[in-house]
C-alpha cells in the first residue's frame, strides 16, 4: 500500500497491519472475561463522567462552544443539555477525565476517557447495539494501548500526556470499526489520528489536562468519519519516516503494535481507582488510611510524616503548597494530609476549600519525602513519629485497585453510586448501573447515554 | 503568575510576556508598510482559499462533518454552503492550504492559512471592522512565527509540520486580541493552543497536510474562546518544564519569543508563491522556465537534465515517481518536467492526469539530482545536455517570490484572478480583490468573507 516500504517485515507497515486486524476482528473473537472487563470499565467511566459533569470546567466549555453547536443528537452525561455528536464526544471526554478518577491501564494510558465518549456520542446519532459497542470499545483500547506502548516510556518521559496522544488512536479505531471502514480507510483513519495527536504534561493541574482526553475522543471520531469519506492520509502515519513513532518519541518499537494481535487484549490489564487522583499517590493514601485506622490517629497527634515513594510519584506530584483543588490532586503532600484528616480521599477532598483548609496546610508542612528507586509507582511506605514518642510505619506492596489487589464489582458499584446519586438521584443511578452491567444485551446502546443525562 | 518561576528573567515566563504584548498592542503601533503587507497577504490567501475550495478534499470534509454543523454563521470561501464559525475556520483553513500556493514566512511557517480562516469566520459571527482584523492578523503572525522560530530548525528537522504546530498559536493570538482577552486569559489561551498543537511531515502528499492548517485555525479559535470563559491552562505552556518548547524540539530559545516585541514585525518577511507547490522547488522551476524560453526548447530535444538543489529540497521532494496530483507537488522531478513541457506550473500541472501524462513520466526519468549543501532552499542550478550535443545551464540565485525578488502587487493580483475567476466570475473576483486591498477601511470585515462565497 505505502509507496515507501523498505521490506516486507510486518513492522515496516504497522499502521496497515493494525488496520487489517481491526477490520477483520469479529465480536465472537473477544473472550468473555474481556467483555466483562468492558462492562466494568463502562460502569466506572460512566460514573466518572456523571460525577465530573457539574465541574466549572464543563460550564466554561459549554459557554465557549454553545454558539456553534449543531443538532441535539447526543446527551451530555450528568447534565440536561444535548448537543451534536462531535461536541458531545468532547464534553463527555472532558467530564469523565477531570476528576482524575477514571481507569488506568497497568502500564500507561487512561483507556476509557478517549474512547467511550466517541462511542456513546455516535450511539445516539446512529443506533447501534450494545454488543457492537463493546466490541468496538475493546478494539479501541487495543489500538491506543499498543500505539502508546510502542513509544513508551520514552514518550511519557519527554513530557507527553499519553492519554491525549495515544487516546486519539483509540477513538479512531473504535469508531472506524463501528462504521465499517475498509482496511484502506482504517489505515488512513489511523494516520488522520496521528495528524491530530496532542497533550502535554505541563498542563497537569489545569483544565487542559481533561481537554486532552476530550479532544482525543472528538478528533478520533472525526478521523474515522473523514476516512469513511476517503479523506486520505499517509499510509504509514505511525511507522513512516517523520511519522508518529519517530516524531513523538526517542524510541519506537513497531512490533509492540503488530505482535500477538488477537491473542491477548490490553483491556485485561485495566485498573480502577478508589481515590479521585493520580494512581501514583494511591499507595501513599492506602498507607495513611491504614495507619489512621490501626492506631485511631488524630492529625494533632502526629509530629512528622516521612513518605517513601517511587521516582515517578515525585516527578508528577511534588507540589508541596497547592492552592486549588486541581493542584491538590497533583500533590502527594495534600493527599496524605487529606487521608489522615478526613479518612477519605474523594471529591470532597479536592475542593479549593479542602486544599486551603488550615489543618491540611499545617499537616502538609510536617510531611517529608524520600524517593526510593526500588519502589514501583503503585507502592509506598508511610512512616510517622507521633508526639507521644511512638514511631509507626506501613508498607504498601499493591495499591488498592491495581492488578495485584483489584477493585471487586461491588467496590466499583459503590464508587459509581458515590459519583452519580447526587446528580441523578438514587433511582436513576440504579437504572443506569443496570444498563452498564447489561450493556452487551442492549439493542440500542444509546439508551445508556440517555439514562446518564440529568433530567431537566 | 506561574507557580514555578526560577528567576525573574523574561525568558522564564515567555508565555505571559508574549500575552502581555498581544494585549497591550494598539492598531496605531503597526507601521504602514506592515499593514500594506497584511493586505497583500489577505489578497493572496483569499485567492488560494477560493481556488482550493473545489478540491475533493473539501467535498470529503463537508460530507464527514455536515451532519454536526451548527448555525450558518460564516461563509466558505469559493463555495455556496455556509456553516458555523468553528467549522468555517476548519474548512477555509484546509482549502487555503491544499494547493500549496499560500504564503511562506522567509524562515519557516506558512503564516496566513492558520490565522485568517479563524479571523474571517469570527468576523461574520460577530461584526468587526477591517482595521481590527488587520491588527489581529499582524499579531497572530507575530505570535506563530516567534513561537515557531523559538524551536526552529530542530523542530522542523524532527519531522513536525510547523504550519500546524506553530500555526495554532497564531490563530489563538489573533482571536484572543479581537475578543479582548486579559493578559491572564491570553496566557491561558496560548497554553490551550499548546495543548492542541499537531502536524507531521509524513502527511505531506496526502489530504492531511492541509488538515493541519485547518485544525490550527479551528483549534486556535477554540483556545481563545475557551480562555475568554476562564478555562485554565498552565501559565507556562510554552516555556515550562514538559511544555511546548521542551517537548516539541531538542532546542528551545525563549528569547526568540520575547526579544524586540513591537520593534519589528515578522509579517514583513512574508513571501508569496508564483507556483502551486512548495517553495523548495521554485528555483528549479525558475531555472527550467528560463532555459525553455531562452532556447525555445521542446521536451523531445532534451537528452538529460541535472538539477543541483539544496539539501532541504531533496529531503522534502525526492519522490521520483509520483502517482497523484498531491504527490506531484512533492516531486522536484515532476515540477521540472511540468515546467519544461507545459511552460507553467499552476493547478493544471497538479491534476492526477498531468502527473501520469506519458510525456511527464518520460521526461522525469531523464532527470538526475545533486544535493549541494551550499545552496539555499530558494536557489538551484539547472543543467541540460541536448540531443544536438549542446550543454546549457542556468543558475537561480533568488527564486521569484522570495524577499530578494518579491512578487509585485500586480503579480499578486494576476495570481489572484487566476485562482478566483473561474469559481466566482470576473466581476465578483474584481470586487473581492477590491475588498482585499481596502480591508483596513471596511467597517464590516465580514463583507469580504461574504464576497468570497460562490453565489449558489
């Protein structure tokens, strides 16, 4: 297909190999446990989207783009407005990522936030069944994780926000599958995705972090729709010279994209967060909560706290004096203080008021950190010196929600209700959970999106 | 403003320094010759947008996005459809860049295609006067060129398409000026631009190349509108750790952004193309046309052609056997053959049929190339051995349209009519040219956009 193909190795045309796999995959190829993981991911993502929908980030976005919106084709999760499918993909992408409560692939990306908003927006515009949506979702996650991992970790270390940069490939693949692109069109679609990939870590702590996820969803939907009309792209958008792999990273391994396609599914490695902030601080929270409970600690009893954390943890969350709720999510100091003061790290601990709470400010100043290169980003040790002279410590080997200690279905449902009941009411939230669990049996997947809308 | 500011040097907060300059600039600060250059650029860009509007790339884009379009707020140059301002910015951005006939800053970017589509789309949605549009345009070009040059040439050499990646800052700055952002908001807007910057050279020769310009215009318009609603971003989106400068290049010099703001204007270094393809092959075309005319050459008389070109020329246009019109634009072999066979290199020479023309195919095979590192990308030498034994040669020191041999206003107008008369008719084209030249006197700049629409 491409006009520059040095040899016939699969790696030398990774984009079209991936495209062919996506086009040829059949729903019955997806193992039952992967399909169940899809339902778990849909439940978790839906809760996050509804829970985030009331944030001022969404108000600002709607105010900015409202005058340009098209036909009311799709629901906004957790809100009463409706808008066109492209805008809905953007808005639901932003709302589902802004609490930093959405899922995390075991090695890198937040897989659902770029993909599901595109799928649900599409599902209300053109009726599709739940089984096809699940299939497309599994494939979208497969594409974005493989593309992301082909440049990982160097891509991340350069400062890219991989949920934005790789996420757009996920939305593209998912929608491309749904609308029946040919292999040629899917190859173009993946290239059109590469032409729009963006997202920078400097944005963490600002509203732009979730904009990355929203744009990934919207631009991926766009890419698939353009390719369906034979809008052309490079046929080697990922692996070609001056293509995604070469430009977005110092190392690119195309075999990560092409090897073992269909023999395993990246969605199997999905993880869910019990706390509304980056995975890299979860082990610290687990440790603080464990010590608080074990010793019945009050913050006033604590003289000093020493956190041993992974290098990645300090790299991303070293802000010792956060000033806003958003900044608080990126402060290992704040999450530790919040866990010890409030006994919980949910949305309530990431309001501006909680971050500026005098007890939190005071306790943060008694925290010091050590980077231990031996620790994974999901591990930590928390040690304290108490005012009565005791020294207590707790090591966390597997943060809650990681593959070593996953959240159970019931845990996910409890998290879901915590995120949705206030906005939707208990009854509607229960109906919505039911639709998430039974997604594969729905003849009209759009029913889930409509149930996720707040009744005006 | 920023929470990480190692020192008070201007370079350590380039984003907010640029933002302040943009906010504080007054129309009367812009020298008359720069304002005249703005009118030349607007004339040239308008011609390109009208001329490109009939291309199938636009048909495909409209087919893909039509179902999602909002209110009919803005005109599509060279077409009869109307759409919402965000979509119009995208479409007019694509149509104005797809012929590769738009302007070129002397050192890097194509400055108008990302900026003017956003301004004209906005001008029909909210009435603005021509003087304000020109002022905003000059500032948009200033911002995109400075941001682009701060990472240049390494950014280009890595494989980025700078018209996409830097262009989004131009549209952001221009619209941000027009809608009266505060310095804080403009700082955020430039960050939101960074969060969306994209475009890859692997796409050259496909429809995605012009998509980069369209998305830059649309995303820049979006960034300014979001910032107006206090949508936040990093306050150091360009110069911060893991920000644009660090991530998009191996070298970043923030002083290129901050030094001499307001004392000179990058638009003064703007160049216009006599030929509908990349600047890097123009000197070759000049040389071929000169020899053809001087010796009255017919293609059959030529035994062999030797082109001495710059390294950049070979890097971007080494495709010896193009198969489509788009690929032909990126083939120094095709443009040389077209110049010699047809005596012109306009749109007609970049149809698929012209590229596959048997005489062109045959003549291309008689061309060889040498890279001469001493040559600039706007220089070339053309040598031929004729069948009668003669050897002829022509060296081009300054390609037509470059700063050393600029196109005159009358040349630009002739090019404009060549691009617009077929679509709009001679009378409307003449009216449109008049509005371009008198842009600064218009009380309603949107009148120009409406005059550029094809009457249904």
